[in-house]
């Protein structure tokens, strides 16, 4: 997908306020959406589960499912109750 395509997908799945409206079923679109959500997590920083849940609740009502998607697709890693960003794009 091109950058214009990416922007169009994000506009389709996020409200103007930044809330995720629906989780895409197509894998490529879902990964794009998850990458966008992963940008909320600072690389190299550790987060307890409560902080992760609070950040994800700002984005999507089913924050637990969103957390699972992020972990399953490699955007977040988890050890016990500690999470960290382990994937996604990084701006330089």
C-alpha cells in the first residue's frame, strides 16, 4: 500500500477523535491499524498492565482484545505483567 492508501485506511477505521471504530478483518489493514496504535508506546520503555489498559481504553472499547492483537502480531511483548513495544514503525 502507498502512503495515501495507508492514510485512507486509517481514516476509515479511526474517528476524528482517534478512537478505533472497528478492527479490520484483512491482515494487512489490521497490521496498519495496530502499527498506528503501537505508536502510543515509547520504544525502550516498560509499561505495567494497568498503564497499557489505560492507554488502550482511550483507543478502543475492547481494550483486552486490542492488547492481544498487539502482542500476537508482535507490536508489544509481554513478560508477566510488564509490556514493552517490540515492533512497529519508528520515526527518525
